C-alpha cells in the first residue's frame, strides 16, 4: 500500500469545518484552536517517508469521525465559580473568571449612616411577608380595645376612589379632647315629624280649587273661629290664594273678627256687581274683586264679609250662591266657608252640596256633640252619606281645664267621620275680638297645622 494513503485508501487531510461547528454546539464555546489562534503552532506537513516494501510495519490507525467520538465517555468537567454560568470546561483549561455582582450605589451611604449611629435592619433579620405567619403582625381583637366610657375609639375614614380605607386600629389609648369629667354630645335637634309632614302637605299643589265647609247648627261651637284659623293657618304656609267667606244669613261676625276693615263692602255689594265682574279675566278680575274683599293683617288670606241686614238673606238663592262660589274658585285655591246655623236655608244647603270637604266643628260638651251628630244623620238621609264618611271632626277646647267628655267624643266621631282633630285652648281667643294668628301659642299653631293638613291632604298632588 502506498505510504501516502491511509488504511482506508484516502489521503490524509486536516479536520473538516463541520467538525469544529459540532464541537461548538456541544460545548457552547469555541474550541481551543479558535479561542487562541495565535498560540497554536503552525502545522508543517511532515515529509513522507517511503518505506520499503519488504518492511513489515503495522498499518496506521484511521481517523475517528465526530459521530464515533460521541460514543466515547465524556471527559471530566469542571464547573465555573459563577453560579449563573452553567457551561462546563474540560480538564486542563483555565476556568473563566466569574462575573462580579453588580455594585449597589447606595451601599457606601448605608455604611456611612451605620457608622454614624443609624440602626438599620439587621441583615440576618427575616424579611416581612404577608404569607409568612411568623412575620405577619396580627392586630389585637376589637373587644380588647376600649376607649372612653367603655366604647371602642372612633376611626376616621379616608375615601380613595370608591373604596373606604380604614386606618389600622391602635391599641394605644386615644387622649381625650376635653378635660376629664366634661362630656360633649353632638346631637341633632329632633323636629316633630308630624309637624314637618303637615307643613309639607299644605305646601303641595292642589289639583283644583277646593271648598271647605265648616258646619254645625249649634251656636257657640267655634264655627267662626275655626273658619278664620283654618284660613290663617293654610295662608301662613301657602302665602296666598286662601279666602274665608261668611255665609251666615243672620248677621255673621266673621268680617269683624278677621281682616282689616278698610272698607264696608260685603257680599251684598259683590252680588250687585256680580254680572259685570264675572265677565272679567286675569289681572283685571283680581284687581276688581279685591275692592270687595278684606285682608288679614299679615296678608296671608282674604275675607268676604257677610251682610249685616237680615233682609238680604232672601236674595241668596241657590243660583246666586253657586255663581259667587264659581267666581271665588277662579281667584283662590282654598275657600273656607262659615255656613251659619240654619240648615233649612237655601244658601246653607247649596254650600253643603258644593263643598269638597265637610268639617264638623264642636266642643267637648254633650249638647254640641248631639247637634253635630244629628246634622250628620240629616246629611246622610239627603243623599250625602259619602260626604259624611269623608268628613273631619274638629273639637275645640273652650277652657284650660280638663275635659271629661273629650276622650269619649273623640272615639265616637272616629266611628262616623274620616278623622278627628283636637285643638287646645288658647287665651288669645277668649276675648272674642279680632283673631291674630301670630298671637296664638306655639302649641295652638302646631295643632292647627296638623288639623288643616288633615283637611287638605286628600286633594293635593
């Protein structure tokens, strides 16, 4: 065999390029030849000796391929000092120096502060973790935290977005804001809910103008007083649009006890010019009708006084009373009518049929209650049973002392009418002179607010 050929019959040649690439892929780094090319001695091809044919020499070993080298047991590896660098190196090669950890720029500052006396957290201290029960602080139970007077101390809240953040509860006692022994309580003044509701009802809008008829055939049962005070109470809340009408055909006294007598005109003068006034509208109607009315001292309501001449009663027929009532509905929202004592008169019966709310006035006496009860039977027999059932009984106390029949009459009329209202005695009404709403006691005004709201409530929106 020719000495220039290998045992496989191929000439000797350097290692191929793919072999170096395979080593790089296996070891993750360059081979020693590629890492230090300047240190490797240049290979000079040795001269080929011609061996004699007769010499018996062993055949040269053939080169080992890369695939055959994979089957060889791997050489021992050394690991680099850097824990993050897991690439092994072969024995005999110098290990690659480990990368130094990044330097903390605040390390010098921390050491200087520690040298000055600042006690920082020890390095060996265990780091805080919410998931580690050993390092998680547990707040004391609420029941053990007691503030002043045995109650837990109040915690302020801070609103963050839509959440409410509560500061942590501290077991330390809260220092009192006031000296010991003093006690400050912030308490809102408790207003009378019934009174506020009554005022709200009176302020609401009425669907249509309403007529309140105050009736009782018995004299001295506070019909006139109730008519004036009802108009004054409603007018004090609504401000305007309230009128008190004296429809008593036998010299009623409503015009004397209510309103300022700036003129002497009565319903008789209004009826004489009724046809002319009915054809007016708007401001012209209001200004013209105002010349026939009287006004309260505070301007809260108007008064249509009755005629003092008893002969005029014959002119108040059914048709005339309805015309007057329709005219007043055009200019006022609430019309309180004092109906008088004669149940057989035409004007009394006309007002009863045209009224929206019947108010039975009485005092806690047996004769007055008997007359009121008889009137209810009379109205029910004449086809006004619904009005009787929806009526309001108003009991006025005539004196400051106890009223033995008050409770019994209240229970009795509660079975016959929709509601019963009781108003107390007031010394400002005892003289029988002009009625001033502002002179009434606070308790009396509050009672009238509740009573009038009961009368008007079914008609408000």
